[in-house]
C-alpha cells in the first residue's frame, strides 16, 4: 500500500477517535467537573450560572480556572464547557 494512503488512513482513524472522545467526554464530565471545581469553591457558584452562560462563556470561565490552577487537563476545557452549557438550571449535580 502506498505511503500516502497509509498516512491518509491513519489520519482518518485519529480524527475519528478524537471526535468520539470529544462526544463521549462531554457526557461523562459531571463527576470530573464537580471534583475539580469544588476543590476551590462551592458548586453553588456553578449552579447559579447553569442555564445562564453560553458554551462560549463557560469555555472562557473554565479556561480562566485552569490558568488559576484548576487540575483539569487543557484538552478537556471544550468538553467541560459543552457539558456545563447543556445542564439545566438547578441541576441536581451542582445545586444540592
């Protein structure tokens, strides 16, 4: 098989895995978000913004928190923002 085709196939596989990880990651972020964020502040701060902030606003907030030391891998900022933007107001996970 020519090298060009092998590189193309490898790229497709990597892109597919990356996309799948992003989709699955957003759905499984609840426990991670609660654990990481509650190390520095109450989850009530998150609760107050559910259903208020857009995904873009959450991305900015999460990126700022990572800069301040939140232990969230940089590659999970987008998945976290997506997860938070999809949570309904007064979500039980953060508003207990």
